[in-house]
C-alpha cells in the first residue's frame, strides 16, 4: 500500500473543509511542519504511540527509569581527563542555554560520547 503524506498546507486545507482528525498509522506520514500545524490548529492526531511521527526513539533517553548505569573501570588519568571535559562541556552548555538544563541528561550524553571516543 502506498504511503499517504501530509504537508502543512494539507493540514490547513483539512481544517478549512471542517476535518478535525487524522488517524496515524504506518502508511501515514506527516512532515514536521504538518505535525506542528495540526497541533496549533487543534487537529486530533489519533495514533497508537505518543511519539511525534518524525521523533527518533532514543532508549537512552526514553527508558531512563528501566536502565541502570553500568559501572566501568577507568584509569585515574582518564578519570581526571573526563572530569575536566565534563566541566568544560557543562560550562559551555550553561553559557549557551542558561541555567535551564537537565544535568542528569547532560551527564548521560557526555558519558555516551566519552564511551564512544574511548575516554571511558
């Protein structure tokens, strides 16, 4: 079956015709702008999952409650280097976004990048 795509303009046209809902399934795709327009205009998006159509599934963010941090052995030199990197990244993020940041999420991101770079 062919996929059905909705753009921002399609959503505007639907509202003008009086249609107020779209059933979302595997063969229906909304662009990011269409999704936002539907939310602003009050179009009900009937779907089985809570994620927006284009939202990536990130288990390291979405399943925080079920995952337990794994303890990893690090050498002392790596630990101090990682601590310095962590503080520099946090300072840069605070300068860019102010004090409204999720420290635990930022720590998880730094840990993940450090692990991928072999720093942890």
